[in-house]
């Protein structure tokens, strides 16, 4: 450490945890002393053993202070923390006094550390006296929580990551693991390479990158998972392959089997032969793990889908043993930690039940709490609907962007705009949600925070601060504790650091253990500050009697009877029905190199270079029928909103299905806020929105012009369609509009907010083309390329010219003697598609491994390996010389 208490740049690397998905990869961090950060995977961390995906690899590009919120802001004016916190407390106190505790709410995030999450839950449920605290994790794993509790009695993940490698069959359902959890994908890929007889089956309406590893792909109809796994359960019953001894520990088998036998497999849309092959593979393989993620959870029947999967594992006793079990993979770095502390509106701390009087009294007594709600609070969709109705008068939103990420996002945006008081804690004021806040609180970012997170297999890891707190940014636990003190609960929130909070959380978990519940880390309640600082990854439970391991292999569960529950499930189709006005089924999800609403990943030029623009996947048959051309723009409408995206014509989707990523915002592509089209339909058990089966219509967008622009400084087009991304030297944007500007020169000057100065123009009014380049001191400051159709220029080449001497920029392309690397495929090493294709041809490369040896592409995180494989299949290679 140096004199600031932070790591010495010349000293050892600091162990921490990646900021992205629920895999929970360990990272080794070394600050450079000037605000930068070197990042590599921790070879000793049990989640990743040194592997990192493209996002984790490029974390160092995301820690600059550009766009950082560095001071509290009240009604647009900078204020001090004292004024900010007094305002926050006053607004909440006044609302509670006038309208009761349910008139206020917290909406929090899986980006919080466990210690932050714990205080938010303690504040709302123990002292404000409401259960109106929910989290963006409601959008990704609430159905898993509900399914686990119905089957097991608690929200327990039975297995561990090692099971993925020990299994002989891994079924991935509703999970594009290659792009959304790349390190787990690589662990499975390595296991399959070591044991070629290991089989992988992917169940997904889309053919995703994960299918590259699969032995079988089942492109089922959206929403038909219950029918599929009911069919599997029926096949288990028909073949007599249930585990009779294990079923002595299970209730509901006969009813579940009868309902499964009555289900219609035709709902899946799958070929009977393919179904038979899947059932046979699953039934005949003892060591089988079924991995599920958002494609299962984000559904109006998500909880039933989870239980349909669990039913099959319970019927066969394939749970809680090496290489077998149902396995949920979470989407955020601390989604699991939020579940542990009761961060959901329908849970209590440490997996206790808010509706259980004994649990409620035990927590109230432990906290010496002033008030405790007796029932569930408002779940996310309900919460923002209550804001819209004026029932919630004050809301504090922490590290999340619901004006973009919630379904029916335009209604959420309008609700927040009309709310009496909105406070937002975040690292930037430049999000759709932050722009609606009355009070902005500057929070510390990932590399400035200290605490713990829990990953998808129950491993608790330390996150450590390696960069100083910039400006007046403060940790979330500090802001929450200060709020508690200002509200009059000084003794309950008299914390001076995260270690104290962790010890209290661990001690409370011992009470949950006393009730016979699963979450118990009471063996860590006496950790000293030094031991907390030095903590290595541990998997809960952590008690004097038990450390880590699997659950349920012994047939003991956490229900009142001690037995697991199998549920009789009736398949249900998505709530929204397709109709002539809205004949398409809209699926939403993630892409490889971006994260949530791009507050962090959007800062990385490398990550933005892979897919720099929002898109809509459309089947070729649908595109041809509707006159939608490749790379043209598409207008998408639903009963809730409208968007414009770039057409990506591909047979990866089924006819009648369309897919769009969920990352773009009002800050990066206003017309592509895809959740504004998603219906606010939720699962009746879990409250999780159905984000993968809304209905929509599509049509060509009639653009009067298309444009591409680059500049050294950020610029914001004033047109109906634009999509902006960071580059290594500035910014780039795709632009289109339905009306032509009167004067292109004036348009360009206004777009870049510049003076004519040293300006080059090439214009052809008859062809509808216009090009302009602006120079200052011999360096390119901005350039604009306009055409009546999508502009034919070398975008990746142009994106690197801003700020450089570029006298030939208006050509829009490299000279014939200069190679064009093309769009980036490998974000870890910045390798473009043309470089890869040239190497395949010139060097007669015939495998992904050979491409890696020649160019490094695909040798780090491996996320691009499926794309490399596709390039090999489409490229004729000459015979290798003998």
C-alpha cells in the first residue's frame, strides 16, 4: 500500500472480482498510478482459474473519469453531501408521515455489493417498515427463486461449477452461455475436449453461438419449455427410469407425472424424432446437468419452467451429486448476494420468509427494528406502475437504469418524470434514469469499492478497492448508513466500514440456520477486519459443522415436511397473442461484448467495435416477404412502443420470430430502447417480466438519407435514427432520417458544433451523396458521409482517423496497397474479419486453433470461437503444401 491506503502501483497485483455476470471471475488488478488499470484473470480463483471473457479482459478501458458524476446534484445544482442527505431524508420522512411507509420505495441492483444490499434491505424492511424494496435482479432470476422455493423450501442452488465439468451430458436451455457466461462456456468446452464422449444439448428458439459446441439443438417455439420438460418427465415414467428410493423423499410425483402425460408435445413445434433423441439422451445418461438462464426465467410461466426442469431431476434422483442437477446461472455479479440479504420485495434476510411470523420476529429482534412489514412489497413492474399512479411519492434508485431496462420502458420513464421525488445513486449523470432525478448521488465505481459478492454457485468473493474515490463519490454502504442516521436510527446504522456490516450479516445468518434454513455463514461472524481484508473465495454454507459442498444429494430438503415437492404443471403459451397487426414474436437478450445499458462497457472502444449498432434479427423468408433488405433499417412496433433498428437477415431465428439486443439507450441509440416495446406482462408467481415473447410488427423504414460520421468529440445527431459508439480516437455514429436537410453543409456544421475552418467537401446532388471533412492544425476533427442508401465506406478504418493527420479521409477507404482489417471479431486482441479471412486463405488454416496460433484470435476468452468457426465454413482454403 502507498500513503493513501490504496495499492502501490509498483507493488503486487490486488485480487478482486469481475464486475459483470454471475460467473464471479477472479481478477488481478494493478493500478498504474495515473488512473489506469491493468487487468488479468486470477489463476487461483475457483470460478475461472485465470480465464476472462472479452468484457473482463477490457475492464481497464472502463475506469476513466469521463462522464463521471463527482458531486451531489440537487435540481440541477451542485450541492454538498450534507444538503443532499438531509434533502433525501426529509423527502422520505415527509412522504411517510403524510402517506405511510408504503408511499416510498427503493429500487436497487445486482451491481451492489452484499454489504450495500444488506443495509438497503435493513433500512426498508426493518426501519421504514415497508417491503417496497426490489431489484433489477427481478428481471433476470426471480422465477428461479420462486421455483427453488416451491421445490426445495428455500432458494438453494444445489450444485457447483465442477458439476458442469463432471457431467456426461450438459443441457443448456434458454442460455446462450458462449456470449452471456463465456468463462463457464470455456470450462465446458475444455471438459468436452478432454472427454469427447461428453454431450452438449442446446434448447433455444434461436441458433446462438453456444450451438457451435452442441451435439444437438432443439429450436423449440417460444414459451414451450414446460411442454418439453413435461414430455421428458412422461418419458421417464414410461421407461421406468425414475429413482424409487429417492422418490421416498419427494411429494407430488404421481400428480406431476399425470399432468406431464396429458401435455401436448406439439406445442414445442419440434420434430418427434428430435424429441425422442433428446429424451433418450437425457434418460440414458446418469450424470446430467440442466443449465438454465434468462430464456427460462423471463417468461409469464417462468416459475413453472424452472419447476418442470427440477421435476425431471427429482424424479430420477439426479440432484446434489457430482455431475448432476438443475443449475441456474445468474446474470449479474451479485444477484445471488441480493437474494441472500432479502433484496427482493417478497423475501427476508438470509432466506427467511417475510410472511413467517417466527422469522419476522427473529429478524426484528436481531435488528432491534422499529417496524416490520407483514407481507410482500411491490415487485419491480408493480412498483413503477405505483409510481405512475402517484402512490409512491419518493423513490431511491441505486445503480440501475429502469427507464431503459424495464418492460414498457416509456411508461416507466413517464412515471419517473411525474414522481414527486426521485433520487438516483450512480457513477454517471448520463443515463436515461439519472436525467429524470431530482437528486443525484455520486457513487463509487467497481474498482473503487470494497466488499463481497456471491456468484452463481454460492462462492463468496472479495471485491477490493484499487483506485481512489474520485471527487466526492462515496461507497453505497456509506450513503445508506448516513441516510439511516439522518432518519433517526443512528445506533442501527452506526457502521464505519463493510467488514462490520459483513459480520452483522453473518451473525443474522446463524439465526436462519437455527430455523433449519440453507443460508448460514455464521462461521464467519467473528472475522477480524484483517481477516476480512484477506478473505479468499469460500462457498456457503460456512458454519462450524459444514463448509461448502452440494445440497440435496442426501434427500433432505428445507420444506416443512423435509421432502422436495414436484409440481403438476400445465403448459401455458405466452400471454400476448400474435395477431394480424402484430404477427411476430419479439425475443430480447444480450450480445457478446456489451453489458446491460452500457454504462460501463460503452466506455471501451474495443468492446464497441464488435457490434457497434443495434440490430434486429429477421428470418430471410420474412425479410423477403416484407421487402426488408440486408443492412436496411427496420421499423418495429408493438402495442407499447416503436423502434428503429438495423436489419440483420439470418436463419438463426425461426420464421415469425425476431430478436433484438437490450443494451442501447437514449444516450446511445434512442430509437433502439427495445424494452419500450416489451409488454409489462409478468409471471404470476415470481413477478418476473416476460421479456422474450412480446408481439410486434415490422416494416422497412423509409429513410430519405443514410449517413456515417466520426469525430474526435462526442456529437449528438438530431434525426429520427442514430446510434453512437466510442472509438479509440473519439466517436462514430450511424445516422438516418425521413426528411432531407435543406443544406448539407449547414447540417454538418450543426452536427459537429464546429466552424467551417479547414473544411473539405465533395458533393453530388444528383446522386444524393455528400461528404465533408473538418481539420484543425492538420488533424481530422470530424467527417460526415451521406448517401441515399446505407453508406459504403470502411467504417473501422474511418473510426480510427479522428485526431490524426488524415488528408484522404473523404475517400472513405484505405488505398489499394493498404490492408483493411474489417469489423472486429476478436475483441480481446482487436482482430478484424478481413485479417482472419486473409490468413485462412493465405495460410490454409483449417481449424479455430490454427487461427489462434496465427493471429491470437480466440485464444483468450474464446467468445469469438463460434464466429471463427463460421468463417472457416464459408471460406474455401487451398490444400496445404506437402
